[in-house]
């Protein structure tokens, strides 16, 4: 099979031919039908995270080193299954939950495999979707495609799941009664706006540098789209929300967005940071208890939340994302387009 592999951090992916894996035990082999290109793939490609102040956290520090077959938003069709893989048949289509843990530690047993210290995440620690085939360790990580096109389904494994889980951290009691702030209108931001609408949310005030992405956010249903470089963006946020916001979801995760999001909070508000753009922020500690604000980090949702969002999608309650479809052979070009901000919506690759 052909895989596009990161053989050295910072270098283009290399097309490599390897034997097609044969599933053993509970494993399921899928023919890749679609793989999404996520902004976190850029950090994986670079090999580090910017911690601010000139400091970096390298992937090697986290025990992740090339070769890496990226691609964690995966939809595929069953080719073969091990003797212990029950309930799957050749030809059946699925979207894959990639945030797989060891399955035995206390964190995994509690249902939070995405937080496992011995993770087996597809596209990061195990080969992912930038390949002809993907090996999934157990059928429980598969959700049937039904009539959903694979290109439309795959983004819900990360983009959809992440924003859905972030909205759950905010809480329905908040987002159904008052507008919330969303920082960033890339693939995650647009997904968050659409999910908020599907969940009966009051609405989103979006902050985004790119004018085209602000237009896309408004088209997706945002109440307002604010340029953070404009004069006094904090005042514009408060005007759009009729006061401070009860919650902010930061899908950028940069120093400037963090400061803007935290400053915009009402007393008792919550700031949820998801994005990994990088940087740091200085907080005045007495103001945290005085304002009673919560600062929470969240990477992605768990398997139960994955099933919840897929149920919501299959019920037809989530408006489809704008997609850019390209052949897998254009993966390097697509990564560079994403890095340069030329992707509007979600880029999907097909072998």
C-alpha cells in the first residue's frame, strides 16, 4: 500500500510503499475513503509546540518521533477483520474515533481514552489516514457511515468532536441562554458555529483575522464577526453580546486570543482553550477569584461524546461543513495551503 509519511520533522511527506497490514485479533482493516487535514497536523509536521517566551515542547519530548503517517480524521470501508472483531463486514463504511488509549489504565476505564498516558492515537502514535489503508484496533472505535458521504463524515472525528466537547464544557445552561465568544473561524470555528446552532444555542460572536473567514462565519450563522485588529475589539465584543460574555472558546490558542477571551468574560465566566497556535499569557492571580472565572484546557472529546455527535449528525441536525476535496497525492500542497491560511472550511484528501 502507499502511505505519505513524515520521515523528518519540517520536511515534506514522502510517498512510501509498504505491505498492507493484516488484521489480527480484534483489529479491523479499512480502505481509506477520506482523511481530513487538521491544523494540529501542522504542529506534528513541525515537530514542536510554541510554549511562549522562546520555549518549545518538542514532539520528541512527548515520545513521538518519525516515521509518522498522519491523518486522524478518517472514514473508510472494511476490507478485512481479525477473528475477534465482531459486527463488521467487508464493504461496510465507517468514520473512525482515532483518540485511542491503552484500554486498561484507570483513565481509559473511566471512558477518557483521549487522556491516556500510553495513547495509541491514529495519525500520531499509530499510522493514520494519509495512506491507502488504516488498521483500527477494535470495532468499538467505528461509527457506521450510513448514507453520509465519507468526506462529510471524517471531520467529525476531530473538528466536530473537539468543538462539541468544548460546548459541553461551557454547558447548555449557558450557551442556550446567551451568546458565547468563539475565537477563530477556521475549520474548527465554522464547525463550532454550526454545532451551536444545532444544539439550540443563543448564538456566537466570532473573532477572526481573515476577512473571508469572517464572512464564512456570518454565513454559517454567527451573530457577529469581529476583526481583532480593529480598534478596541473588546468593546466590539461587549457591544455584540450586550455586555461581558459568559463563555469563550479559543480555537486558536495564541497569546492574543487568550488575553482577549479572558478579558471578555463576565464574572463567573469560563474560558476554554482548544487551539495550539502557541504562546503564553500572564494572569493577575487575585483577579481569578475576584472575577470567579475558570480557565480550562481541552484537547478533544471522549468516545461517548464521539457517538453523541455522530448521532446528532445522522439525525440531520448539523448543517454540512464547506469542504475542499483533493487527492491524497496533494497532501504536501494542502498542508502548506493550510499553513498559509488559504483553506476555508475543511480540506479532505482521498486516496
